[in-house]
């Protein structure tokens, strides 16, 4: 199984380069557990979900906490048949198979949300979309995932092509992880895209 | 058929709000041909591809031309079974069926690239990914799409989960349009994600 993300961070300020470099230091504790490669468009993170989603959360929260309007954009992928199996990705989390029954898959994803979610103090607005690939049943999987999001404590409202979330970043990222892992075939190819925003002067509309 | 995009624009500067509002004025000529709705995370554009991609190009080029580091992030979707048929989306372009044969689909996509591409003077780095949904043949469609990108005059290099492009913005957006329209079932559900960047101080790495 290959699992990873292409992640971009956009601090909307003149000193964006300095803010991005400071935020990337938040990835240092993960460097022995994730493969990390950066170019001018995005940073590739490869590794198991239990490190991948906390690393993205820490990358986002570091600049957002300073009050600057910050957006993180991520494309997370698992099981792409075009990617090699990579030992760094191995994880018992990836051995689990989501339940085929939608109600059960939703209940299990809710159970897997950590009970002790830690508030970061960063209020986040987000929109996410799940793309289960290589299956003719993708709309059923997406429907079940939206059912989970509605009950996740982070749900805001539907939008065309995606679902809006609003919660502390300490809830948004764990909810994203369960949305990504809990629906579609466990060993199948699936992609989740996410845009997470803090400190927008437009606020919620 | 429903076709549209969720688009976000990130000018990396202190006066980002002013720059975004000025850029959104570049959409004015399209307002009778696209449905446009904005919130604090993204702008929804709904309408036929012959307006959708030029509108995204104009939205990106307006701030990028001023020299500010600008990133446009877009999720473009067609044929989602969860969306209603919308008369604003009707277009002869959407009646075409891509060839099932990969070589022929690539040749046809190359032929459909306008011969008179207009340079904008904005050099763009981009990464895009195509997700054909509701099919077990998605990897073949993605492979054909990458074959087209390699010959599109905008190809840079492969990355994990996406393909990097580099060209004048006046080539990047038409190439994106053909990558989106020329592969996968013509009336099927497909999503393309794109990140387009100009004026990065990191340059190409």
C-alpha cells in the first residue's frame, strides 16, 4: 500500500516565505516516520495515516495560530496502482476493511474518532471531497462518507462537489482522516482533497 | 450534464483581499454565461467548458501579471450523478465522446488544442490530476491523459499523484481543458484537480 499527500500552505501575507519555512519546522518531529519532499508547488508527505494527518494539522496550525490568514490545500491518496508498495507506509490502520454496509461504516468511523480530541484554539473552515476510484459504487461510498461527516461534530453544510466543515482544527483533521480511511474498499484506490482555512477576513458566509 | 469548478485564488501578499476583489472583476465578462457563487473558501463556477477554462485563466492571469506570487487551486467536475442537469452547462463540446483507443484519444485531444494559443506573458508552473469515477478502467484513462500531457507542449515532469506542467498560462489552461474533456467516458463522472502558480520566489526545483 502506498499512502501520502501533496500539501500546499498559503499564508496570505508579504512575508509568506518566512512563514512557510517556520511552519515546515513543525514537520521535524515526523521526519523519521514520513518521507518529505518539497518543490515550489507542494510538499509530498509519504507515510501511514496516523502520522500523515497529525503532520498536516501541525503544519496548518503553526502559522494559523499567529493570526495570519492561512490556507492548507491537500490531496491525499491511498492504494494508487501506479505507485510502488513502500515500507514507510505500513500500518495496522491500513489492514482494516471498512464495512460494506453504510450505516455500519458510519458507526465505525465515528467510533474511531479519538475521544480525547485536543483543541488547538484555531477555528477552521474546510471543504473536503472523497473520490473512491476503480469502482462503479463510488456514489454509495461518497454518500456514506457524507453521512459520517454530518455526525462528526465538524459538519457545516453541503456545497457543489464537496462538503463544508467548521470546527477547531483539532477536530477537522481527525475527521478528515476517518473520512478518508473509513469509506471505499480498504485496500482500494481512493483520493481525498481538502482545503482548510483559518483567519479569513470574510468569515463564514 | 452538470459541469463546474470550485476555484480558490491565493495572492501571497498583505493586500490579498484587494487583489482578489480586483481579480474577480476579470470574471465579469462571463457572468451571463456562467453561474458564479463565492464564499470565504472558494468560488463556484458552473457552465460549459468553453467558458469555464478561459474564466479560470483570466482570474489567474489578472493578479499574476502584477508580479505578485499567485496560486489558483481548482477542482473541476463533470457528470456527477448527484448534481442536477443544468441548462447553463449545455454545450456541443460535451456531446463528443472521447475515443476508447488511447492513441486516438491522445491524437484527438492534441488536435483540439487551439492552434492560435495566445501568450499571456505569465509563466506558470502547474500540477494536475484526473480522476475518472464510476469505472474500473480509470488507470487506463489516466495513462492516456498523461500521454497527452507529455505531448502537449506544457509537460514538465511526473510527481507522485499528479503531473507537473510548465508553460505560459495561455497554454496551461487550454491543456487542462483537453486533459479534462478528452479522457474517460464523455458523459461519465470525472474530476480534475489543478494547482497553478506564478511568480514563486522558489522558482522551478
